[in-house]
C-alpha cells in the first residue's frame, strides 16, 4: 500500500472534512473533487506531509509520516514523493535545464530526456524560466518533479494554467508514468473530464 489515510479530520474556523479514510496501491490514481473552499487543497497538504491533520493518520510507503523525525521526513520528500503545486516554485534565476538538473542531482537520479519532448519543453532547455509563460513553467515543474522518479505523486490543479490540448498531453504523461513505474497519483481538480480518467474519485461536499 503506497498511501493510506485513516480517519482524517481538519478544520479552521469551521469544519472542512471529517473521518476521511482510503488507501491507494501501486499504479492507482485518485481525483479529489469538490467546490471551492471545501478543503481539497488542505486534504492534499495533509496527505503530502506539509500539514498535520487535526485527527487521523497518514502513511506513505508504510511509514506514518507525522511520526517521522525531520530528517526522515525530508528524506521521504526528497526521494519518494513528487509534488506539483498550483504555484510553480521554480528557481527563477536558472534555466529550464538547470531547474531539472538540480532535482535529479538531489534525488540521485538520471534524467530521461525523452520526457522533455513528451512535455513539449525540449526547445526551452536554455531559456530562463522567468522568460517562460505560466503554462510552460507548469510543464517544467512537472518535468522537474518526474525527474526524481517518485513513488507517490500529489498534483494540485496540475492543468489549471494549460490549454485543453496541452493539459491532455501533460496528464497522459503523468498517467503513463504511474503505470510504468508502479507509482500512485492523487490530484485535486475542478475538471470533471480529468477526474473521470482516474481510477477513483473522492468528493468533498
């Protein structure tokens, strides 16, 4: 079991969600859907090790993540977990290739350059990321994430800045990666068509 959530609950000034439990195994995909403000991104942050739930337990690769030491947690994030945020968090002074190289070096992985062509960024390698459009930066961030070859992927609105054609191409790459590498993918999306392509859907009302 790559991902296991047990009785997750979280609130701020009001309850967001209560008693969410599910598990996800190798080569499985899950879409988290719901109206704005329902807690989709908060749940994603609970699962992705960045926000401890008020109640419940999250296990990634069999490890209870909020019981890990800072060193163990950072090691898990560096080598096993891939995250695509709504913001790109690229290194602004560096080129596309330099951004991707850093991720691969830190995770001790070789880069599959075929990925660049599949994501349509093969001709952007020498350009500073600050010169790229929002959609191009999103594709670079996905390439950077996949270059570390994660076992668990979290994607928060990964196609939000992309046109329909590019969005399909990018998601095809993500889905293919999950199947080819026996990984697991959880994504937050407002796109019903995209959600329908996942193995399962979790709706927060």
